[in-house]
């Protein structure tokens, strides 16, 4: 009985924390989220080796995150997940970095053997920054579903995704599988298999009877926050060949699960990734009806300098999604830098 009581109290507090936005369309609300949300810190010994080789690059990777569920509990409503294709399994089961730090006896890398199984894997940089709070994409999706089922009235959660296949030109580093239209088909299927259609807002839901997705967006066909309760919205943060491959055979994203970072004037335009918060075009895109993701900080620079000008600009721009590595202060270096709205929350009405 006591457990049920506290569970009900938790749901009540969630509703109170999420109140006041129900009648607003989702593009009239700003949320704060995290960047590389799955990331664990690089092992201490490996980080020291890497820092000696490339101090600037190492400094940019000196951060980590708590679990996805803990971030959502805190109030973040955007997460970022990077995926690597691994059709046969085992491609990333033995990171090269473990060899470099072998003398320090690093923690076990994959005690559950998840990296040996087929399916998309989740980490930042192959062989180097490879520890993750959810090593497989299927595991990440199960975590999201479990959290959503425990908080069924939550406001929409945006999941931005990078399709990682860049090769590192160094001996012994894994060569990623390329993302093709067929690989993206598998990605869509994995989301549907492990999360489910009923948990999603897809491009088809926004486009409706409009001739294109962009036409629906410019006509203001975004759902209200109330209509979007309990839902996830996935966005592919990729341009170039990746975007072309994802759209191939799916004009205006018909039948696709993810939205894309597509420029204004294209049939698929709905979400835009504009990482420079001081870009004056953000406000223009927001006013037209598009959704925009920007960043408050990157590569630890703002946190080390305790510089919040990027966050201030992001807030003023009207960008609906603002990402940070610092919803908590850094535990790696001294800094008071952290990101939250004025009322101590991570969701607010658009200014």
C-alpha cells in the first residue's frame, strides 16, 4: 500500500511540474535536453593517454551523463542518441582503447555480452569514447519505454539521432558500416519493434492531408502539448548523403519514423538543427512554424569559461530544443556552469 501511495504522489508531482502548457502547440514551448545523452566518461587511464596525444580533442570529450531515466526524472525533455550499424554483431565488442590501457586493468567493458549481438550500437567514438549507459539501441529504447510507462502523462520527449559511420584513419580502429536506405529501414523497424507506434509522433501524423510535410508545418499543424502527452518524436540529425538515403523512396517522409534536418523550401522541412545559438536565422525559422534544435554549449568550452552567453542567446532565439552537457555542474573540472530555465525547470513557454 505504501509503495502505491508514493507512486501516486510521484505521478501527481509530475503532472504539477508539467502543468500550464496543455493548450499550447508543441512549437510554442521550449525544452532543455542533453547532448550525447548516453555517454559515460572515458576510463581515466585511457583519457590520460589520449590527452597526451591530443590535448584539445581530449578536453572536448571530458564529460559524462547520468542514465536516460535519471535525466528524464530531472525534467529534461530532449535526449540525443548516436547509433552505429552492426548487422552481424561483435564489430565493436573489443575497443582498441582497451589495449592501450590494459596495464591499468580497466573495468569490464561489456560484461553482459550485449556488443556481440546483432543490432545498432550506441556510443560516441569507436574504440576510444565507447562506454555507454545503454550500449545497444534496443536497450536505450527499452529504457525509454519503461520510463514512459511509469510516467504515461509526460510531455513529448524529443530524441535527436546521429547515424555514425565516419572512419578514423588510424591503425586498428574499427571501420563503421555505412548507413544506406536499407540500413535506415532497419533503424525505423528497431524503433517500432522496441518502442511501438503508439508511443510515437511521426511525420505522417503531422502531414495529414496536406500535400507535403512542410505545407502542414507552415500551416501550424503541430499537435498541442496535451495531444502529445506520452509521445516520443525522433529527429535524424544528419544532412548530405545520410539525409538523401533516409528520404529515398519516402518523399515528404511518408512512411518514415524520424523527422529529418531538412532546409526550408523542401517537402520534408519540419525540424532544423542549427547548432550556433547566436545564428539570427533561428528566430526567422521559428516564426515561420519550423521546430529548431540549437546548443547552449559544446566541447566543454562554455563550461570551462563559465560562459552562459550561448544559453542566453538560445533562449532568446525561440529555438524549441536547447541542448547542453551541463544540467549538472561538471565533475571533471571546477566550474559553476549549468543550464536551467529561470524557474529551475527544463520546460517553459516560448518567449
